């Protein structure tokens, strides 16, 4: 199996700015880029002649300076056909792809404040993007407000595609909050509005969201099959979307027990995410890979993937994924024999997931905790943790997971 090189933040920063400069070079007057290049040359001379702090300090400072300069200068530009808002939105989307959530959010929020109230479709699109940023940051209430505002704008504009998109995001959010009935309602409304357009881009998104929900409630084989079908969909060609599908298919297949196939898919996904690059997808794929490898006692490679994922989620302030990372750190410590450290990491994961209400990770963490208790030959604790895992599985109405946990509890009698 190919070992995936760890991508450094400096490399991602370089590619991040290259992507923005490529966009600007095709959209604004050449003098804009010439001025930026001239300033960078003066900076290099200043750093050589007068900079006394370390190179890491200059990299951090000028990373922020460069971005703010480009945005401030862009807003002074005269662009044809009112292209400035579109260019700023494209930069915001690049920010989100590279995990620069606050930068992306600030740009989108500024655009939202400048769009006339009468432009319902434009405001609906911006609300949708702002909601997605808040969802990535686990700010569920804020995300819901943005999605609901988006639905309102699209409805007023009689924009059917926009209404479908808003229902899909509201359905996904409901599933994350474990309101599965409400999620199914939103997905059903989206499906009704799609009519005979089920094979289009929005139909693809609907099927993807249904597959994710199936995986969450424990219907892993069904989810894996749906993801496999989606990967052959003609509209699944966008690189970041394909990577997203590969990660989710790999996770679903892992739950069916086919770890070799899961490793193959997740390795491919992370390689493609690094090549793109897509920061959050690198983190999600790496975390899933690390769990499989650690359970196979491939400690060096598994730990590399886990550390990479943890660093990414820390930078993104993604507490939900960090909570899951602590669960996997617990697995690392348990499998290497550091049982007290394992318990400490599981405790952190439980506390963080209790705070966010993530029933799936709570159920999974208590299950891993039960395996720790089994290794410690503490049958009472093993039963207690299995019962807690079952309690959360029942709250999810995750029938396959419930059956498995009940069988294990019966075996303890």
C-alpha cells in the first residue's frame, strides 16, 4: 500500500494563495497582480535587510497580510459586468476548500450585507453557504437559522432548485442533530420537488444525503452500495465531491467488516485530497484510515494519519471531529497497552460529545470503552459501557447497531 506523505501547512498555504492569484489573474487588470508582485519583492528585501524575528514569524504575519491586502485591493477594483461580488464569492469558496473557515465566512457575510433585499436568489445562495460554514464549525443553531432564511428567500423567489438545496441542507442538519424523522421529511420534500429530475446534480446530492443518514443509523451495507452507485454518476466528477464519496464509502465498508477494501478506498481518497488539496477531506479520510490501521496494530502509519487529522481539526475548530479524534487516540493507547491514557482519552471524547449531542460517537466511544474494560478484566464496567452504548444506539433507532450490542450483552450473562 502506498504511504501517503504528510502535507505541511506551508505547502497548503502556498497552494491556497496560488489558487487565489490564478483566479484574480483571469478576472482583474494586469496592474493588480503587478502591484502585488512588486510589494512581495520589496518585502523580501526588507526581510533580508531588517527582519530580526524568525522565518516562521514572518510566514505567519505575511500570510495574513497578503490575504487582507488582496481583498482590500480587490474591493477598489473596477470590474466589468458587476463581477466583483462573484469574484469575492469564488475566493470565499477557495477559503472553505482550504479550511480557512473564518476568512470564507467573513467574505460571505460581507457580501450578504451588500446584496439588496429584493435579490432573493442571491441572498438565498449566500445564506446557504453561511449555514454550511456554521455547520462545519458545529454551530448548529446558527446553521439552522441561515438554512431557514435561505429556504425563505428561495421560496419567495420561486426558485425551485434553491428550495430543494435548502431542504437538503436542513435534512442533513436534522440528521446530524439526530432528528431522523425531520430529516426524512426534508429529504421527502426535496424528492417531491425534483420530480423527473432525479438524475441531475440535486438528485445526486439527495442520494448522497440519504446514504450518509443510512450509515449513521447503522445500515452500513445499504449505505456502501448507494455510495458505490453514486461514484458512477455522471455528475460526480468534481474532484472534491468524488473524494467525499470515496471517504463515506470507505467508512461504510469499514462498518461491514471489509477492512482491506475500506483501506484501499480511504487511501485513494486521502491521496486525491492531498493532491487537490482539500483540507477538511484530508482530515476526515486520515482519521478513518488511522482507526483501521491502529486496530491492525500498524501503529507508526496509523499514528501519522491520526496526528495529521487532529492538527487539521484543531485549526478548523471542528469540535465534533476533534471529539472523534480523541476516541481514536483512546484506541491507540488501548492497543499499545497504555490503559489509563486510553480511559482518559475516552473520557474527553464522551464529555465533548455529550456537550454536542453526537449520539453516534457517544455510542462508538462507549463501545471502545467496553473493550478497554474487557482488557482490564472488569466485567461490571464492560457491561456498564455496553449498556451505555446501547442506550445511545436506541436513541438513534440504529437497528443493526442495537442488535449487535444486545447480542454482546447476552453473551456476558
